């Protein structure tokens, strides 16, 4: 039933596109699952990889890699086209142990400071790994990000979340900075 509904939806979308006069080749393609891992770097250097995306009509791509440097290489060449996502693996050896390894959390937090990533993944985890410390920390991180965005909507600033005394201190410092500027 779900498949039938998806096909119906797909058909309806195509019909709508046809009604708008769009041909299939006019529609932009967003590839939502590309890995640019180390085995690909030699045979497909970044320029060639991007040329292959051109040939396929892929206008934007969601990219992750092991190690993460592959994602950075592609993103540096096409920052408006590559949507970088950070895997919690420094090497393939981390794939089976990352959920319990606290050094992975340090690694991920350090890389996230670059401020370019749009997500954490893709990662692999068995059902038993759900309660492990690293995935739990990821959920906490996501909750902080979500709260931050909700605060924007509500007009709340970071300092509004500080305890009263600390908030006063930060406000005084900000006022001093504003005066000296
Ligand atoms: Zn994958």
C-alpha cells in the first residue's frame, strides 16, 4: 500500500512537472548519498569527481567520507554545491567501535568547529548501540542545536540562558566593549 501510494505520488509529481512544461533533463538532481572516501581520491581527483557530477546533471550533493578529508577536498572546490556531512570515523577501524569510544566525541566536536558541516553521518550502529555514550552525546548535541534555533525564533539570546549573576557580568563586559569600540 505504501509503495502504491509512493508510485501514485511520484506519478502525480511527474504529471505536475509535465503540466508545467518541464522535461526530465531540466529538473535539478540533488544526490543525497555520496561518499568520497580515500580509495576514490586517486582514480577520481576532485576536479574529475565534480565533472562526473556535471555529466550526471547533479547540481548539489550530500557528501561524507572516511577519512573526512575527502569531503573537505570536494567542498573546498565547490562550496555551494557540496553539502558536507561529518562521519564519526577517523578511519575504517572506527566503524565497529565508535559508539563506545570517547575520543570519537572529541574528534567530532573538534571537526564541527570548522562550521561547515550540515550534519553528522552516515554512521552504522546496531540496535544495542543506541544507549552507548557517543550516540547519546550526539542526541544531546542535536538537542542543544535545536534549542538554539528555537531561541532564535523566540528572540532569545545566548546570554538569556546564563544564570543571573553571570548574565550581569557578561552584559557589563559587552557594554564596556561597546564603549571602547
Ligand atoms: Zn553510505
